[in-house]
């Protein structure tokens, strides 16, 4: 199973670790989307920046 992740808030002014987490998921601009595998590592990254992203099952 996979997860579809969309960046819905800006990365400007966020902590460096949060920006790095978003970039590691392939998210750079508002509205950018990526599909990632549904595993513990991805869930942890999503949990870290949950206030910036919208997640749906793909």
C-alpha cells in the first residue's frame, strides 16, 4: 500500500529539521505531491511534519 502526501503549508520560517524532512519526502513547494510506501519510516516523517501535509491512501 502507498500513501499520497501533499504539502499544504509553506516551509518558510520552519525549523531546519522540518524542512529537511519535507525534502526527504520529495516535497519542495506548496501543492507538491508525492507517493511514498506505507511503512514505519514514512509514517514517522509524516508525524514529524503533520501540520504541514495532507495524507491520503493511494
